[in-house]
């Protein structure tokens, strides 16, 4: 999937190819967060789409209670208009995604480029057997069935009186999920503010509850207050992360298929493990500490910042999901930045999609090592063993997209199998630093030599 941005925040124009590993680099204030949040909202697909052609479909379904649709016919006949309606629906969601006034995105344009044949072939493989119900009611009102390797979808309407508008929205989103499942991912984002949020999410929740209590006491609509105190202050990715932390007691009952990789983070970087007590408080147990529990606020910044990632990999991650990390290098020593780069590549190779925004040249250089190790050369086995690399650390350059955000544009970065990501933005800064260091050093040495000669 290619996504084209125009007039998005500070970004005048640019194009991003969503890949297995998508990397954003560049100076501060160049739009990386704008792009990441937009990608988060688009992939998570929390916006309503009302396809025009579904109106007639719903009328037939209401009349007959049973109706069959052919995905192949829909794609061939309506594909372009479907893409346009998805773009329009997403554009309408942008102010809510960023929690700003509607006027902020009046000039913004986002376009999607998708392969029709690829999406249809994937939709054919999907198997669906789903019954939808309203709220907590157990009685279903709509049943959707589709067999593997077929394009026919059977819809059965069980309850009368369901508003047509609601059915149009529901079926439109089901069609999006069926046809566009390869671009629709459950997303989890680790924002740059995660360290502070990990510490203060309970206080934020407590303040919210107090305000809601006073609102009810004064006969004020609590939903309006809740929207005012949360949605007006934070972009949705931030609000979603706060909500995740407040729901962790429920989420921790689940088990992910990535727990082994999560344990690697705890063993190699943290040297300990997290624990959540009955009250939902987070503790850290360092290895070889006699099981002494440290409250999260009493731990290092590294331990604070990595809690969300470890918990996600333990309890929430599934193959084909998308993990987004804003500045994975936060609070990490250079060695640990390299370790985390390897771990993220292992996640990519295990089936997670990863989107990363980084300022770290060391993080990118380690990715380059893993790209180069995917090639065949005579000393490969020797060097792999010498530097402790594993088979699952190798990174296929074709699975990587990298972009430089600079001068109000998104510029594709070259990726060579024998060299990796050509990150000129880091090379130029490092070169200037080396040059200035050399100039200062030799100026001092010359003066010292002159004083000695005198």
C-alpha cells in the first residue's frame, strides 16, 4: 500500500510505502509524528465508511432477509469509488485523530494506491462466519458467511426494524474488512510520551473520575465532560495508550505468541521482569535481587519506557498486527539500542508489521548490519558467530521502506542489499561533528606546540 500526503501539518507532500518494516528519520519538527499518527488512524480503520452501492444491497436484504454479494463483482465495478470514499472518510476523521479543530486539515489531501488484483485474491482466501448483535444482547441481527477460496458472501438478516442507515454503515465496514484486510491491521502505538504516561496514567484517570463525579453532582452530562477532559487534550494515539494502561488488568489474562521475544527484552536489556499486583500497580523485579519488588517510579528510565512494549508482546500481539514505536531509542544505552534493533527485526521476521520513527544513527546502523547479513559472502558465518548474531536477525532489504523527513517533504531513502539504508542525514551530522572536533583539537595542539617552542 502506498499513501500519498499533501498539506499534512508541516508536510507539503510525500509518499510512503507501508512495508514489513517502515522507518522514519529526520530532524525535529519535520512531520514524522504527523505521518505516524495518520498511518495509525488509517491502518486501525476506526472511521465510518458508507459505500453508495450498499444502499441498494441493504434494501434487498431488508426485503428478502437473505442476500448474496459477489466480492469480485463489487471490486471490478466499484473499486475506484470505494478507495475514494475510504480516503474521504479518513480525511473527515483527521481532526478527531489529532484532537484539533476541523480547520487544521481543510487543505490536507490523502490518497491511497492499492493493487486491486492482490486485494481480491487475499479476500478470496478469507473465511468468515460471524454473527453480529446489538450491545450486550446475545441475539444476533446479522449473520455473515464466506467460505475459503470463494468470492460469494452470504448475508442473513434476522431482526426487523434495524435502521437502514445503521445496516449501510455496518455492511460497508464489513466489506472494507473483507476486501482490505491486508491493509487493515490492529495497531498498537508506543508514543514518545510513554515514559511519563506509564508513571502518571493512574493520576490522569483519578482526575477524570473526580471531574465526572462533580459533573454528575451538578447535573452536567458526564459524556460531555469526559470528551472535554480527555479528547480535547490528547491526540487519539495518546488517549489510546492511556486507555491501554487502564485496561491492563483485563488484557493481562491474554497470552500472545510473542512472549519468547518479550522475554529476550527482559533478559538482555532490562535484566529483570515486570509484575502487576492486584491493585494494578506496576513493579519491577531485578534478577538476582532476592525477588525484591521495585515500584515503577523507583526504577531507571529504561525500565519505565519499555513496560508498554513488554506487556504488548506478552499479552496483545498477533501476527499481521502493526506495532508503532516513536523513538525506540528513548533512554537506551548504545548497546541496548542495537539489541532492540535486532529484537524488532525478529518481530518483523515472525510476522509483525513495525513502524519506527528514530533519531538514532546507531539504531539505523544496526539495521544495516542485519540487512547486509542477509547476503551471501565468504566470512558470513565467521562474523555472525563473532558478533553474536542469530539466523532470525537477518533482514531482507525488500521488506524495508525508509524515509527522510526534511524541508517539508517525505523523501525515500535508498536501500542497498550490500550496504543497507543510505542515511545521509546522520552521515552529514557525524561528519560535521568529526570536523569540528578535529579543528578544535588541532587548534589547541598547535597553540601548545607554539608555547613549547617559545
